[in-house]
C-alpha cells in the first residue's frame, strides 16, 4: 500500500509513504510511537509538514499528530499555557491575543504545529520560542518514558535545540507549556516594527503588522508550494562582518547579544541575482529570495539541486555558507542536502 504525502507537506511534493496513521490523543500518540520504535520500523512524526522536503518515497510509517487541547492557568505575575502538540501555532497566537495574553504576536503566521516549535526554536521579528518556553513534555523512545524538560535543559540556540541534536530521532514532543509575563513589554526593535512607539503600541498592532508583512512577502503555500524561509540567517563574527561591510556597504545584518552578527540571507541571495532562478519547477521566489517555491511539478531532488546552487553562489561571493532550515527527508529518515 502506498499513500500520497502531497497533502501533508506544504511544498506539495508528490512523494508517498508506506503507511500513515493520524493520532488525535496523547495516549494514542505514545502508544503508536512506542510500538513502531520497538519494532525498529522507520517512523516520521509529522506536524503541519511545513518544514520538510521529501526527496523520495518514505519507506515507513508517517505519524500525523492531530492532538488538540489548550489549558490556561496563572499566578500573580505570569500566564501559563499548556498546549497539545498537534495544535496549530498561529491559532494559538490568535487565541492568546483574544484572551489578552500578550507576547507571542511577533511570531504570528509562522506555519506548523506547536509540537514542532521547540525542535527548531521557531522565531520571527526579534522573538524566538525559547523566550517563553517553560516546559516541554516528550516521549523518549529509547526508554519508552514520558520526560519533562525545563527551558535550560532544551539547550536552545538559533534554530536549534536538544531535539535536533542529542535527542534527534529519540524524542516525540507531546505537550508544550509556555510562560508569559503579565507585564507585557513589546519587542519592536526589528526591521519594520521600529516605527511603533513603545509607549503606545499594542500587541494587536504588532500582530496585524507582522501578518501584513508575512502575507505580502511570503507566497501562500496553497498557491505556490513552499516551506517559508528556506535558509537560516547565517551568524558571523564581528571581524567577518566588518570585512564584509567594507566590500558590501549595503549589507543587511543584525548585531546579537553575544557580539556576533546575523546576516540577512535573503539579501545575500538577492545580491547575487538569484530571484526567479529555477531548476525544473523548483525556483527562487521572484519577490522573496529567501523562499524556494514549487512552480507546479517540482521534485524534492530539484529543490535540493537549487538549494545547493544558491549555497554555492552565495559562498563564492561572500565566503559565507548558508544552511537550509527545513529537514531534508530520504527514504528512511533525514539526510544531508544532496
């Protein structure tokens, strides 16, 4: 039996899997994943499919996480939100806003599910997931036990976490708890949010602005298949930044608290003239260089060929190596881009 994955990945890549199971409760998720792991069968735990590039048919079981449930509690200073892994991230942001729980508004319209958010430490417009992470509950496959990690144990970094490193392929996130201060402080020091007045701006205004920017810059995956930003913004040392700035005076970069600089990957790609470039039906979006799109019948292999070309062109110009954000999937698991 072969099941199409086209509807389960936002790139709309036409690959299949051997079997697909949709789970709607935490108990079911734990039971299915434990059984598959013990049988040593290939298993892919899937949220919204917005961070995957399938390069060939998946020779295993795809576990589609559709668990739902959000609980709100509070103490004198903080709001605590416990969310099941299958909840949609943007819907959560909207729900919080409606309840006047502010803080997540900068991360509006990030695609995917809540369970996937900690793995990549999602972020946008100056705010990352780890800012609000209180606790992550996950099934540790090699022990079969439910484990809870606090923020520090998750070892978050830029688009990184322990779930991508030491616990890669060993953890199935079941539940996430966020902690948001009741005393809200807006984050508006990033790019297009800088025009707001910190003394008068509201979370709803930031939310609306972020939604408008994302909708105007990023193509709708229902129209053009994509995974949003395809490349991470590279981090470079102060020395490397200063050297680049001497050669490229318009270079767009943001200084980090540790002194490094985060370069705007979209600017680098645009500078080398790659907007609209394609390999087959895989193309660099004509309006947003950071996004690779499916023009209709792209294959995962074409997407990877295009990504490699972009990486090489940027490296040749700037001596900076771009890294893909999405997971590149082979027949039995994650692979390096090739």
